[in-house]
C-alpha cells in the first residue's frame, strides 16, 4: 500500500481523535510523532513509546522533555492492503503505545488482546 506522509499523518490524527476521552485525557507531557521508519531501518516495528511510564515516575520537574509516542509510516503501509486495514492497525498501535505510557506492559496487552 502507498500513502504520502501528509495523508498518513492526517490518518493518525483522525485515529487519535477517535480514541476514548478517558484514554487520552491523562496523557500529560506527551507528543505524538510520525516517522517513516525506526532509526535502525527495520520495518517490523509499528510504534514506540519513548518515555517513562506513569507507574515508574515520581513526578515531572521543570523543563522535562515530553515523552514521545512514535507511529512508523512505512511498516504500517507494508502490513496493510486497504485504508480500512491501515486505520485499524494505526488505532491498535496508538492504543498499544498509550498503554505503555500508563504502565501496561506487553504481557498485559496480550492478555487484553492489544498486542
């Protein structure tokens, strides 16, 4: 599947807007970023939470850099054949990475059906 970077970013924003309020309201000092692929060039990682989970931090201090949730465009496009599949996969990736922000690990995500 092919999709320009701008269109993919818009799709990610649309899917983020579709998430339940109670899931996103607690996201403090988090930025969402779309990148073509991970730094190592691999195409098997769909997203990444880059930060310290709420369950592991004591508090934010002044001047803390924001946590990042990265969604990788090229791996998503390789795994999906239709826009509907892409939307579903982006949605799942966003939920998965947001869960890491809240301290939910991959084992718990597997149990919940999100990994």
